C-alpha cells in the first residue's frame, strides 16, 4: 500500500527543489559518439546548465548580454553606429579601387 502525500506537500517540495537548483545551479553533461569499426564518425557534446540569471552572472556566464540575436535593446542603440561604419568602409573600398592598377587599366 502506497502512502500518498497531500498535493500541497508535493507542490512545496517541488518549489524547494526548484529554488535550490536555481540558487546553486545544476549541470548536465554528456557526449554522444558514433563510431564504425573503431573510427569515430561523429561526436556531439551536450552541456546544460540550469541556474538563475544572477547565479550565471556571478560565475561569469553572461554571454546573452553580448549575443546580437538576444540583446535587442543594445542592438537598436548600435544600429546607427554600424551603418556609419559600413558607409565609411564602402567609401574606403571605392578609394582603394580607384588607386589600384587594375582600375586604371579599365579606365583607358
């Protein structure tokens, strides 16, 4: 005969576990290797870290701050600067093309 805990005890236990995991962190690591006749054909390395954002920053894992796809606010601030740099690059490329010997031959 199995003893079942009331649902509020199970919920509290889950909240405690989740709180502890987010506070301390949880790492799951594994490798998948596919070999044929002792020749490794494929390796997939899987690493999963589950923790709070505060804990991630504390241990130096704040890559999402610098990821262009994830940091939209920062991207929007930098777009005008990027466009300026692209325009300057295009102007410099035109000047280099105008000075190169190949472009001088094309003009003749």
